[in-house]
């Protein structure tokens, strides 16, 4: 009768020892994680610190830092702090930087097809529709394939749809294609080929170097992006003529980029926060852009004496024709380029037909409320 009792007692003691050890481990685990402290990442943008684009990069970092409760801390440095703007991809891929904020067209020299996320007419899509193609039309998988083709050790999140960019800043209004011929002009991506096809002598420069180059006479004209960036970077100091509306960069977005090894080492919870912060920052950037760009558009005219002109339709049509020639040539040379534009065309045909048939033209409403009869004043 005593033997079973001893066995039961022994078993009970072993159970209590195991339970106590497990409890100690459970208590110790959080303290180990806590002792490790927050994960820090050093990033760089491709923008000068005064540009609103760098502000967008800071906005994204703050969202992640706040949403993780400080468990992940992203510090964003401006262009040139660690590497030149065009060196961001290499720096992130090699782990010199943990991540960065820029645009895919800046990687044009690495793989021309990367510019398809920003250069050109977008086959009649706007930037938000191009992002829809990226997310739901196969673009995400194609971008991963592209980066793998150049051994880029990065994880990329395109976000933040940009409004149509100006045709450019000039010394005098551009009324015909011949006015562009011979001009020393700044642009990037496939737009290099488009403006070259129009007869310009193109020089690709980062945003922070453009105005200085124009001031020194190294450039006759240039395009960058929007009313706020152009104003704060000093374009009105070197030019008083800006031509609005263009197909050279009709549909572009920003890129948030992580070093792949650094990203893969993150807990799944942080990866989920990063992805959701991309969507939140994308929406916030769109709303902030509408507010800030429209204010600076007014001030460029009222305070800086800039004259804005609409790019003539003949030039816009010629841009499309040149782009088609360039795209056809590059597609014949680069199978991935061809695969991507075919994917974009397939998505755009469906999406733009829906948009054109469904969305009312707001010009009529604008003219009604703010035109000669200004109905808004009577409300």
C-alpha cells in the first residue's frame, strides 16, 4: 500500500518542479525582450530636408514609431547625409542603410523597367490607379521579380500617389515642339528618353541640385514635381514660367524601402504594422498634398510672380507618340519591361474605361461655381 503513495508523491514533486521552471521561464522571457530594447533603423530619403517630400518620409516614420509604441524606431536622414540621392538603392541593399524613402524612377540606371512605376502616361491611369494595379493587378509580384533580377536585397512598398507633374520650368512659354530643341533640360527615368526625343539635351539630377544648376547656366529648363516642392527648392528664383500638364510623369508614387535581411528579422506583428502604416501614410500624403500644393500654387502666382501656362495639346500628343516609340524599343530589349507594360495595359484598359464611363467631368462644375457667373458667390 505504501509503494503507490511514494510513486504518487514523487510524481507530484516532479510535476511541481517542472511547473515552477516553466513559470520562471514565462516570467523571464519578457524581461529578456525588454532588456534587448527597441529596434532602431537608420534611413535616408532622397530629398533635401526642406522639401515636403522629406516631410512625407518623416510622416511615415512617425506613424511606425507611434504604432509600435517605440518598439521600432526609424530615424530618417535627408539626401546626402550618408549617400547621394541616386545611391539609395545600393546603400539599402548592402545594409549601409536599413531603409529609405524615394521614388522608383531614381533606380532607372539599374533596371529601366523600374521606371514604369513613375515615368510616362500610365496608359491613361492616374497615380492612384497605378497603385491599384500594383496592389491588385500583379504589379507587386512583378516588382519583386525586377528587384531579384538585379540582386537587390530590398523589400519595396510603393505608396503615395502623386498628382500629374508640370511639363517644366522655362525662360519663356513653350508653344511648339521646336521650342524644346537644344535646351539643356533636367528630368529622370523614361522621361529622359521622352525629352531627348523632343530634342532636349537631358541631364538627370536629384531634386536638391536642380536650381543651383539652372542658376549657374548648366541647365536651361527643368521639371521636378509640384507647387510646394518647386517653390521651397527655389524654382521661382531662376524661372518665372511654368508649363502645366504633361504625360512624362502622369502617374508616379513614392517608394518605402527596407533592407530585406533587416525586414525579415522583424517580428510578424511589426511587419503587419509596417504594411498598415504604408496604407495610412499613403492616404495622409494624398490629403496633405491637396492642401499644401493648392496653397503654394496660389502663392507662386501672388507672391513670386510666376506665370503658369497649359502645355499645348500638340506637345502632349507628341509626348505620347515618343513614349510609345521608347516603350516599344525597350520592350524588345528587356523581357521584364515588356511583361510589365503588358500587365499595365491589361489593367488600364479595364480600369480607365470604368473611370471614363462612371466619373463625371468636374470641369463643368468648376466653371459653374468659380467661372464667369461664379454660382458659388450666390450661395
